C-alpha cells in the first residue's frame, strides 16, 4: 500500500463518520442534558443515525422531538423495529414526524399451519396500514424494508418473502445472519429478487443493523460475537437502477455519453497477494456511541476510544488510539476482537495497479482511500464525499485520465485534483453522462501516486432532487488510469 495512502487511512485527517449507532438514554431527548449537547455537533455532520433503545422508550421519551431535530439537520434516521411491536398509533407517530427509514424486523417466521398464515396476514396488514397513513399525509416516508434472520426454519420461506416484498413494493430485503448463501431457497429468492427488481442483501454490507427493542437468542449470540453473523445496509440512490426499455436505452445512449472501462481494466489482470486482511470499514465510516458517551469502533468491540462527555467527538475520532486501531486493521495482524469477529471476513488484497475502476478493483485500503460511499447496486460508479483520495501504482507514465459521471445536471459539480499533494488541474461537471479529464503528472520517483479529489461543495440530493437521499455527496467516480 502507498505510504501516503496508509497515512491518510490511519492519520488525523479522517472525515467524520457517515453513520452512527447511538444508545439513547432512557430519560428522553429533551431531558438528556449534557449527552444531547455533546452529541449535537456530531449529528449535524452525520448522514445517518441508528438509535438503539427499546420501542416503548423511543415512543414515549424520544419519538417526535428526536425525529424533528434530526430532520432539521438533514440527518437520516433508520429504525429497526419488530413488526409485531408496531400499532397504528405508533405508525402514525413515525409518519407524522417523517422517519426516514423503517426496517421491519421479522425474526423467526412460523413454520406452517395457522400461525404462519396469521404471520403473513399481519405483516401485509401492517404494510398496508403504513401505506394508508403515508397516502393520507401525502408522504413517501418512511421507506420500508424487510429484515429477517437467516435461520434454517426461515430459509424455505425466503422466496415467498421476496414475492410479498415485490407485491407490496418493498424495495429491499435483508437476511441476517446468513451462513449458507448457496442454499437452494436462497438461490430461488435471489432469482425472484432479480425478476422483481428488489435488492436482496445476503450479508455484503458493513455491519448488522441492531434492532430497537427485545432481541431473540440468535441476536444475542451476535452481540456476544457469534462466528456466523453477517448483515448489510443499503444506500439511497440518486438515479434509478431499474432496467430501461430498449427504446429508452438506445435514446439514452444517443444523448448521454457512457465510457466503458478500457481493455486493460479487467478483473483477469488483477493478481492476488499472499497477505490476509480483514474486510472492515467500520473504524472509518461508522461509529458506536453508548448512552454513557463511550465511543467504540463498532457494536461488536467493547474497546473504548474515549468518552464524549470528557472531550469532543472530533478529538476522540482523531486520537492516537483510533489511529492505531485503524493501522492494525489495515495489516495482517488486527487486534484480537477483529481476528475473532466473523462479521467481516478475511480477503487477500490484489497487487496495486496503475488503473482504478469502480466495481473492478476499487477496494478500500488497497487503492481506495477515505471519503467514499459504498457502491450502489449495479450502478457503474461510486460516489465520493466532498474530499476523497485513492492511490495508483507509479508506472512512469506522464499523464492521468479521470472519468467522472453526472447522473443529473442538477448535481453539477466542480473542484480540484491533486497528485502527491500538488495541484494538477481542475474539473467541471455540468453535462449528464460521463466526462473525461486528462491531467499532466508531476515528476515523481515514488512507487505510488496519491490522487486527491476536492469538490467545491457538498451536494445533498434531498435539497436538489427532492428525494429522501440526505447523503453529503461530492462526485460520481467511474475510473482513472495512467497514460503516456
């Protein structure tokens, strides 16, 4: 790994996290005093908050005040609730106060007989109730998704769950934990999901969403660090990924430029190393905050990086303890809890190349640095934040070609490009589609080149496109390569 990239990944310049899981004190938002005051500066900069608190406490002591405050700062709130705990009155509270996302947690699905029929009928009835309240209020929030556990009794019911999601227009189904993704029922559910345009998350995301409220024994095993847990979280989208008709596809290709990856940017050209590394982004993009103010790297580790009640979150986030944790996680020798944790698996990094292309070799910590979102579905690009960086192997070539994408002219953007800390040029995106930029490289004998992208402004799709995407975006990156 390039030393400059390693420094940015473990140094003090790490951007604030994208998302935080926060244990809410039982005394309520308005009465949480110093905890609230210390948390406010962080919440203003977060894209997403996942509150961790029992349902009855959330609805009695938090609900409207907490949601109103987060919405005022354009912070997405994602609640994971057992669907059986939701009454029409509670649904009304969530809709009237514009909850961003609601994960309907299903747990163990009854096996056959009247109990299973009642289960599906009650689930469908709840979704229809939510839709009725949304229509009455003229709102499309909260967005819904099904979330269930990949237990053996649940697997035969996954295809039906996906079909129900398609019929009820639920765009995403999350299965967690899932130990056998090749199981025949999982394969059948995946095929149905593709046919119906549903995102089926089988465990590729960064961490398991915690449920608000009582958890099953299976979830308790996860909290204790069970070896078979995986889960995922989906991102909102700035453009649709549903297939276009043939006519619309041809028309789009005529009007909007699309640049395919060059011939040399192919998976077959990548060579794996012998080094093993944990595939985890938590210490860079997420954080976990206990109700006592302890800042932890993730919900599995009990290791404290510092206490927000004693110093600001920004100081904790950039402290030497966090830096050392990140550095160890980037090496073959992470700390003990990371080695034991099966939440994220091991992988062997590919050797760095003098090209980088979204969806092919843009793996974090190998060539991709800080300031990036997860790739969205099958979209052929990856969104950055206002500042982002990546590394290319220095092959002695004298120019760099950069391909950026603009989904909508409303998301027009401009900014600067630096290589090894030196300004090499500027970019301006105003036409939808792909744009190609070439920059002359400064003379360097370094083995790697650190490329930094700095956008002029943060783009919040909610403000610009009037959707429910509150991310702070920079540019949509497609690829980069060196050229003579």
